[in-house]
C-alpha cells in the first residue's frame, strides 16, 4: 500500500521552555523533526513525507531537512494541521495514496518498524494504532477528591504513528468533531480501528524531564 506520512510539528511546546517549538528541540544533537523524518523514510511503503511546522518556522525547517520532504504551515490545532496536510495531498496532481500515517514528532523514539507495523495492520482495518497496556491504577478526580476508580481491564495507552486508509481518514476529518487523535475521528465516523503492540519506550516528550528520559533511553538502546 502506497503511503504518505504527515509529521506533526506545528505545536508550540511551551512546557519545554526551550525558546523554539518542540519539533526543533534537539535530542542528542538531532532535532525531533529530523528523528521522525528519518524513521518515516526508512519505511519503504512511505513515498511522501509532509512535515507540519508553526507559521514562521518554514525556512528553518527547510534548512534542517533535505529535498525529499515537504514543509507545510500547520493549523491552530493538531486536528487542523492534519486537515491541512490532507488538503495538500489531495491537491497534488498524479500520485494517489492508499494510506496515510500521522505521527507526532513529540515522540522521537518511534521506530521505522512501528511505522511498518501500523501500515501492515491496515490490511484488516480502516485504521491501525499502536498501544501499550496501562499499568497505573486510574481514578477520576473532582477538585481534590476521588469520585471513581476506573477498572483498567481492556484499557490501553495509545501512541503514534497511526495509519489509516486515506479515504477513511479524509471522510472522518470532513465530518470532523473535535478529537485528541485521528483514530477517534475515524471511530466516530464508524470506521474499524485495530491495535498493534506499541513500544513502551516510544514516549511523548512534553516536559524537560521527558526529554532527559528520552536521552537516557538512547544510551541504553
Ligand atoms: O500538543 P500536543 O503535544 O498534544 O501535540 C501533539 C503533536 O501535534 C505535537 O507533535 C505537535 O507539534 C503537533 N501539533 C501540530 N499542530 C498544532 C498543535 C500540535 O502539528 N496546532
């Protein structure tokens, strides 16, 4: 299945307080966008890579990456950034992509094997997402008191990259309620989404401590 990758780097990343958007923060000397681009390009099914960056950061991104990758200005929300990327893909003359993979560059440890894994699982679904079991006990809290303990049987924590049949993702975004990931939109539209085994070390970098942990994990690989 021919695929396009949408790499999402248009968020601010204020909690890293690094003075640059999160995608431009370096992990062991390589910016997060570059790490995600390298993983996506190692995946043979991926023929086109779009990287969504904040308004004003397009030329800096182009300096960091080579010619095969398209830099596109993102939207105000993650969902709008994905929608813009889909418009760019749709507007292209020529190649039609059967699959689209959406990946948050905030997860710089996603391997090309994980990209391969979600794409392979599309054979049996409209969407495929990596997930890991939840090990903590989960509780709902109102103000400072616990209102409910949530049984964790069957609960998983979901990661990116997430792969979709292109037509299903487009239709889901067109009907688009607000959602925290693309899979939720496809689910709301009635699509079948399957889960593949995620990687516990594919952590999302949000804080300075996450960045330090991701760096330590590089040393232990
Ligand atoms: O804000 P959060 O960390 O959940 O964002 C997840 C991913 O979506 C990040 O990689 C971020 O750069 C990207 N994003 C985006 N466009 C936005 C907001 C977030 O591409 N407007």
